[in-house]
């Protein structure tokens, strides 16, 4: 029983952290985005334009931005934690 409680808590905590990370991604300024390795002015502008169409709900969703592949998505994911 304790294992289930601990597992539930860990899943909740991870979800909360993940949600905050996506919130940061959905609200970061162009300058803040450019602080991430691999994100320059053009990609930051593309990220902002894409999130204005529809907020990012996952890091897989983030890859819909033109020029953002798995490596760039991983860099962003690591940066915003």
C-alpha cells in the first residue's frame, strides 16, 4: 500500500514540475528563449508565433515549431526544469 501512495505522489510531483515547465515555455520572452542552447532569434520568434496559435501542451507538441527537432526540444526541456 505504501508503494502505491509513494508512486502516486511521485507521479503527481512529476506532473506538477512538467506543467510548470510547459508554463514557462508558453510564457517566456524572446530574450529568455534565446538563453537556451540552440535557440537563436529566428527560432525564438518561430516559437512565439507557434504558441500564439495554440499553447504547447507537451514537449512533443513543441516540435511542431519549424526548425525544432528532438535535440532542440530536449535542450529546452532540460533548461526549463
